[in-house]
């Protein structure tokens, strides 16, 4: 048994329980990685479930939409958290306008 196995395996721990733990760790890391990823136009299309042309003509051009990040003048990218907050504010406005 390696030093690593001795350090992390509790008496009676099964390979399956270790695999489950590793799977949970991997899932957490993937979630964190997704949170840190900047969104492309295609990601906005998927999030808003609309066409690329609608995103370009009616959403990203709005003055209150989050400012795109362009690294070295490249394609625009957006912080997911900013886009999600903006979308939530739009939803709240629509709901308050109905009342």
C-alpha cells in the first residue's frame, strides 16, 4: 500500500466509496471550472435559448447588458455571473411591470 493510500484510506473503506468520493471531487472541480469560464455568443444562445441573431440584435447591444471582455481584441466574452444577474433583473422588471 502506498503512502497516499495509507493517508487517505480509512479502515474498512471500500474502493467503491473512494471512487464515489473522487467522482464528487471531480464534479465539484468541473462546476468551479464552469463558473470561471467566460461565455461566448454560443453560450449566450444556449443560456437564453434563442438564436444568435437575437442575441446580437436585441440583447448584447443593450446599454444595460454587461460589457464584453475582449482579450487582445479577440471575440467578445462575458462573465456568466454578470449575465445571470442581468437576466434576473430583467425577469424582476417584467414581473413588477405586470403588477
